[in-house]
């Protein structure tokens, strides 16, 4: 069975974007892969996090992932700081990756904003740590949202250069797995911006913990244009907000965008938004309820994560020790 690795930052409450772009995919992959799913707290601190909030969000992320259907017994769910192998390999990759490669990463440009000099060095080398997350397990399949494709290409470049520099075929190439429908969920306030858990506006996103009233209010207020919905997918061209809402409806209902527009084409947004809000409540409500139930026992979540970390370290430790041997570090006698 192929090994899957994927991670998610506990940098806020998980959103509908994280669910449709990542977590839902993770659940499906459990059927025929060995899966490692990681709450990447080392990545989260590349932008400042309140320590108490970070701890809470780490647990909340883990609880949501389990509530979505990840089985932490058959597969491995853990927190990144619980497995030192990630940071050890990341340092080696910091020395393999070229500054020119990192300069091309669009996510750094987006996240650092205008004042790049003030961004943390961690944010800049974030893609090297992400490469280490995956290569520490020799994972070959990585389910991610469309926005992470560039980072995976960089992870492949790093593997290739490491193999070349040390004359070995040690790190395999990674294959990204991107879901077709709603691979990228956009902000409810601006259809050209990705829906993000750290967006300052709570109105821009659906949180996985939102109750039905909040979901209905956010969908109702979601930005749209004045035209009715088109009857064909081609009519969504140049209408970022309409495309986003139709994409979300399609992804949640398991129907194609064509089918959704066959039903709603020609209508205004009001009734479509009502149906969309009902659909979200139907799909997300049970997940939010299960998450709340799990969060009532935070110690239990910590135990699941630390048990997962021990199993993850047993896989990554020897792989990273071999990488260290290859670069010339002394081996423990
Ligand atoms: N809007 C999105 N649409 C589709 N997929 C998305 N993902 C995130 N947002 C969307 C996917 O979720 C996975 C985990 O992402 P992450 O938490 O590691 O970091 P991110 O991509 O930076 O997600 P956020 O929500 O935007 O977090 P913040 O606000 O902290 O930066 C990834 O597979 C990602 O593609």
C-alpha cells in the first residue's frame, strides 16, 4: 500500500476550505492507503500564535479531523512537534534548497504581505519543513488543495537535489492528489481570495464549528453579483463569487457544476443561497456536534496525538537517521 502524508496548521478553526480541499479527501484515502495525518504546529508558529490558543487549536483541529472520519487507530494522527525527525530533516533541507527556489514561492509573497523584511525566517523556509514532513516518511502521495501544488514541486526538487548531491536514490518523488470539485474554496467576501482560517474577517469563511444560524447568516451575506445564475458552467467565467458558491454546492452535494446549474440556472441568488445554507448545515452539523463531544475530554485527544506521534517517530526516526548518515553526520556507536 502506498503511504500518504498530509498536514494541516492549527492556526485557527478549520474551515470549509480545509474540509473540501483536504480533510474530506483524507477520509476517502484511508480505504486503500497507509495514512499519516499531522497537525502541523511547527508550521503554525511561522506567524505568531498565542501559546494557550495554539494548544487549544491543536486539540480542536485533531478533534475535527477525527469527527470528519479519520480513524487514528488504523492510521496515524499526530502533532508535528511530537516527532523531532521533522525538524532534523528540515535543517538538512534548508541546506539543500536554494534561495532562488524559495523566492519563487507565491504563498510566502501572499503571507508575508508588503513588509517582507518583517516576516519570520520560518515563514520563508516553510516549504523546506513541508518537504521534510513528507520525505521523513518516504511518503509518495500527498493530498492537498490546489494552492499547495507549488510547494510539492519544490519538495520534489529538494528530493532530486539531495539524491544528486549525495549520489543516492534515497528520497522518492511525490505525487500530489488534488480533488477536482472545489479544489479551491474562495472567501465569501472576495471570490478572488482563498478562504482562510486566519483571515481577519470571520464573515469570509465557514468555520467547521459554526452553528446553523451562523452558517445561514454568512451564506446570506456572501458577496454575489447582480446577474441571475447562468444555466451553463461557461457562464461562470469572470464571476468569481458565483463560481465559488456553485463550486461549494457541487462539492457538498456530490453533483457536477453542470447539474447544479441545470437546477438553479436563470434564478436569482436568494433561493440558491437558502438551499446552499441548508446543505451546509446538513453536512457540517453532525461533524461540529461530534467535535464538541470529543473536545469535552481534552486529555483523551492529547493521548491520541502522543500515541500517534510515537508510531510516527518509529517510521521517520530511522529514515532521517539514514539521511543524516548520508550527509556525513556521526552515527551513535
Ligand atoms: N480555501 C481552500 N480551498 C481548498 N483547500 C484549502 N486548504 C486550505 N484552504 C483551502 C487546504 O487545507 C490544507 C491545510 O492547509 P493548512 O492549514 O496547512 O494551511 P493553509 O493552506 O494556509 O490553510 P489556511 O486555512 O489558509 O490557513 P492559514 O489561514 O493559517 O494560512 C492544505 O492541503 C490546503 O491546501
